[in-house]
């Protein structure tokens, strides 16, 4: 990895302006939309009692050679059979992330195979994957002891209870798509955000937290948005998304100052201030900037591609429906997508609180499902699978309408 001038990533950054230019360049890469990716995450529980605290040793034994070095120092972290790597989040949530694919059917097949392999490893160790976007049984508890998560936990705890919940108790479904050609990137960026409230409402399943009803349809979204507001909330969508993202990255607090054994950053230090010399004798490098970008958790994160992060984890093979729906929608004419999403555009908090019980979120969800099912065939998936997904999506909308009418 090199800085914009081609120098090593360890070269100090000269100014905030230099850092912003780098972020805008590397986070939004342009070209025809071609590749797709999906990442699946689960909370992990003891089979005999899901309320029992997770034991890091048992999880390490279950994952074996697939465990990441954050859990088992020196682990080879071998990929699963279809290529996905296993990572572990601070509270012991497990995640699989496979290679990007230019074939959605192959992506679905490979991800399903690797998910089944991982779940079998857990079951052999008397562990089971969770079925929700938030741990409904246990309070957050960090089991990873690496400096990154210790520093992040300390920073988030100063801001309230949501940060530890997001780190240790949430599980999400992430769908990755190309940003597209330069002329269409801003509209694709907007479409992914405008679709967010409708999709949050459609797939919300994280109402319970640590044994109690939160009153939120997606308490995972509540925790994520509340972790480090406004930087974990949806961004303003006016203007050039690359420039806006670069500014936001500069204004976001530094969570990890990777110096020595303890990575705690000075309270209130932003990356822009650090790049402009806030810490005498210690300027950040481009490697520090890349690391800083990995500590930002917006609903859609640009990483050269666009990583959609706003969906609750789904039980079983439930991840297939939102994956096919979103990828199909993003193949449709963008003006149609924006029109379908428009009634709920920007209604993130009503969607997270009320789900489809919010009338505008329901209206958008109905229109989004109608458009999405019309274009599902563009994914190239098996017709029987597409029919099952279309039926499931319509059932979610119809059941909500039925409850509201009764």
C-alpha cells in the first residue's frame, strides 16, 4: 500500500488536506459494477444455556486452525473450504468473509457452504450461532484482549452504553457492491442510503437485549447509531460523497493510537488535527490513516467498494433474501429505486424503533419489495430460489399490513 505520491505507507502525512485527498481517492474507486460480496456474522452461545457467558478457550478450540490471531496468537487463520476467512469480534461474535465474486449464484453457493462448515465447527464444540442482530440473552462482555479493542472500549465507554453493546453484542449482515462509474457513484451512494430505512424495517429482528424488551424493532441499529454519534449515523448526502466522507473521516475521533502496548488515544483528538500536527513529534502515517478508517462504523462504509452495514443478522439461510433483494435493486434503474425508497428516505430512527409499524417505512418497504421482486431474475439465481425469496418478502409485508388492519 502506498500514499498518493507513491511513497511507503509509513511516510508521515503532511497535512489534513493531504489526508483528505488520500481518503477520497482510495475509498471511492470507479468502474462498471461487477463484483459482489457478503459477510455473515453471528453471536455465539453455549448450546445448553444461551445465557451463559462465552468462554474464549472453547471458542478457540472450536475454530481450530481457522481462528484469527486476535483470538489465538500465532494462528494460521486458514480459510474455510470455499475461501472465507473467519474473524472474531470483541464479544466473541464470529464472522465469515469470502472473496468477492462476479457471480451472485456462486457467491450464494460458496457463502452457504462456508457458513455450514463454520456452524458445524461450533456445534462440535457444543456451541450454537445466534439467530438475531443483537444478543437477546447476555449483557456485553469483551473476551478479546488485543490493544485495538481495549482502546475502542475505553473510548466508547466515555460516550455511553451503546459502544460496548455494538462491540460485544451485535451481529450484522454486510453486503458489498461496487461504487460504479464516476458519473453514477453519487446516485448509487444515495440509493443505498435511501433504501436503508425500508430494509432495516423489513429485516429488523433485534428487539430483545440481555433478557429484556428494548422497545426497538432493531435495537442493533439503536446501538450502532448511538456508539459514536454523529460518526456512526447516516451522513449528509448532498454533494460529492468522496469529499464528504473524507471530511467526516478527518473530523472523527481517533480511537486507536498504535504506539506501544496501550493504544488509548487522547480524548478529543481527531484525525484531521493529528494530521495537522496536534501531537508534536508524532505525525500519522498513511498506514495510521488506513487503520483509522477501519474504526469508523457508518451504515454504509466506502472501502473502494460500498459496504452496506445496516442489516440485522438473519437466522439460518435468511441472509439470502436481503442479499438477493439489495443486489437486484442496485441493478435496476436508479430513478426507480429512489422513487420506491422515497417515502421512508431518512427515516432511520422510526424504522429502527417501529420497524414496519411505521406507516411510511411500510409504504416504502412495500414499493421496494415490489420493484425488487420484478428484477430478482437479474441476479441469475435459481428460479426456485427466486420464487421462494419473492414469497418470503411479500409475506413480511403482507403480515405487517394484516396486523395493522386487525
